[in-house]
C-alpha cells in the first residue's frame, strides 16, 4: 500500500536555507585556501555544531540545569555561520581574502572539536542518557508501593467499666430541710424538684445534691 508524501512548507524552507548556507560556507573555505573534501567538510562542521548546541540547550532547559556553556557554543557557531554567509555578499574579495580570515578558517576545526567534545560530555546529558544505578528503585516498584492499601489501625485495648460510686451520705437535718424545699417547690410548680434547682436552693455540691434528689425520689415512690 503506497503512501503519498506531502511536502511540508517548513521542511522545504529549512532544506533550501541549509543548502544556501552550505554553499556560502563552502565558498568561504575555498577562498581561504581549503580545497577538496576539506572545503566540503567546513559547512558540515559549522552547521552541525549549531544544531548540537541548540539541542543541548533544550535538554538543559527541560532538566532545569544551567546552560551557560551551551549558549556559548551556540553563539560561536551562529557567528561563524552568519559571518560566512554575510561575507559572500560582496563585502570581501573572495579572490584575495585577508590573512585573518585564512587564520579563522584554518583554526575552526580545533575550535569546533573542542565545542563538540564539551557538549557531549555535559553532566546533564550523562544524567539524562544513563540508566539508574544499582541502588535506585524502579518506577514500577515505587508505583506499587504508593498504591498499596494502608495498614488497618490497631484495635484499641478494651477498658474495664468504672464501677459506680455509692451515693454520698446525707445528714438527717439536711435531708429534712431538703424535703421542705422539695415540698414547697412541688406546691408552687406542681412538679418534682430537679437536682440542679435543689443544689442552687441548698448551696450544696453536685454529688450531695444528687444524693438528696435520689432519696427524695425514693420517698416519693414510697408514698
């Protein structure tokens, strides 16, 4: 089954621009005294260093690492490519190039080799391309550990019920006075007095008021 190839405008433009830059760099290399395969290798060296530096910039940016070295070599390659392309616009006599241009062209291979080596041995590149060490845990194990159910809480120890304390002893005189207060409350309201009201009337602590109310209730039941 055949597939139709659809040309991409961006790809076509990149190919045309690359071919023109390649030709300009080749002409500069020939004018500077390089001939044969060496003149053809110069454009490849310049443009590949530019692409390699740009790729390293993207890797370092994604990793959050400093990219000062990558920016340096990207600038060097861009200046070499842009300078060679501009030089072919008639600014230089390609039949009689100056000595400084011959020196730059002759020294470019060493400079490009240094830049490419430093970019390849970048620490961020090694950390991105190498596999995790022996002590690192695989991602699958981490996911399994993260999704494992939490352990059930330990049961709380059973507590023995606290036995109820016996009611506090009530003096006979206080009980008689409480009965009078309770009878008066019932006569005026028609309801039995509650412990809170009894405590407020007598001014006794809570446990004593509860004991009095209990005995008053038992007396009412007996009646």
